């Protein structure tokens, strides 16, 4: 039976699963946080993760699960809709915490303790589902109890974000130059000059705007 979910509305341009997860919104726009005196919390135009099925679709697109996993998660979420909704709520909270932690790194701000706590909490839950295994001449962590676990994608997202932060070179975490996009990505260009999330979209749009401005 074919899998009836839409993965086409998601794009993978972040260079890291956690950044691609942060980018599951249609553009972010600044919303000043007067209390802290800095532009910290951003609003987004619309959310691509409208329900738990969307979370499954993104996870499939990002390669965190396969079609067999997706079918099982769809079945479980339909049997337990409230549980699926609860996982979606956790996912959205985790996404925004990762975004704010990344923005703090980009701007050189001190991260909010609440955001670190949310990531630590999800990472702690993820670690309960890992075991150390031997693979040829190396040791690796492998996931256990994944089948049908509605929050299994959150385990991988939290681990991906943690590994990215621990690598230390957060100067490569960049924000798209479009003021109506602000998606995040890892700049792996040799000179670290990448400006756009995707040259085909935001980059070309900027070119068109510059051209039209010159014609006026």
C-alpha cells in the first residue's frame, strides 16, 4: 500500500538535520523582545508542521526514518491521536529552542537557560534509547526500541543538534540573507561567503530585486 503523505513541501538545505528541522517554517521575521532589550524571539509566517503526519513526512524526507517506519508511526498515531499531538507539541518546542540557541551563537549572545534545558531534556530521553555496539573495528551507538515510538525522530534531532554544538565551530552556522526568510544553514564554502539558504530561491529573488531597483 503506497504511503499517503506529502514530503514535497519540505526542503533540506541546512547541512544538518537539526537545522533542516528548524527550517520547517515559511520564513522568519524579527519580533523585538523588549524585556531583554535584544531582538531574540522571532515570529514566522506559517508553520509547515501542522500536525503529527507532517512531522512523519519531514522525518522521512530528512532520512531519519524509512517508509516502513513511517507506515508504523502513521498507524500508531491514528490509534493514539492524543499521544501524537503531545509529541508534535514537544517537537515544536524543541525546534524553537534549537533556533534560539543557534541565533544566540550567530549574534554572540548568552543562550537562554530555558532553551538549553529543553534540549538537555530531549537529549536525556534520547540517551535512554541508545546502546553501545561493536561494528567491525569501531564502537557505535545504535537506537533501540524505535519501532512505533512516536517521538523517535526527536531522539535523532536532539542528538544532531547537540553534536553540532559540541563540534565547536559555530561560526559556520549562518542565517539566510533574505529578511523574509532567515532560514539557517551550515556554511561549508571554502571562504565562508555563502549568503543564501538556496541560490535558486532567495538568491535569485534578491538578484531580481536589485535589477528592478536599478531600472527605477
